[in-house]
C-alpha cells in the first residue's frame, strides 16, 4: 500500500498600476523600466510556487514652460501650477 500526503500550495498573481514621470526608472525584478507598457515578472515563492506580478506602468511626459519676467529690487513673484487652484 502506498500513502500519498499531498500539499497543494497556492500560486500568487498580482496586477499593479504605476505612474511616473519621464526620466524616472522603475525596477521590476531584474527589469529596469523606462517606457509606458505592461510588463510581467515571475518570482518564486518560499514554497517554490510561481508568484507573478503584472505591471501596467505609465510614464507621463514632463511639461516645461519658460517664463521671462523682469523684477525690481523688493518685488516678489508667485509661482503656482494649474492644479493649485489659486
């Protein structure tokens, strides 16, 4: 007679979203990401099962604006972004 003691370990799967600015880097496992896209990395859990991470990452373009402003001594200049609602 043969007796089988079987343990079925769970695998792990996760979906993540990230948003970064252009020029930033994101490390996913052994991948260094710098472009918008969907990436998958497989890791091994402590019990030997697969752990799969799927990442949907967006790299937003940098918005720059040049402002030329003359000031006199004692003047001040207030800076704000469009999202400041001032």
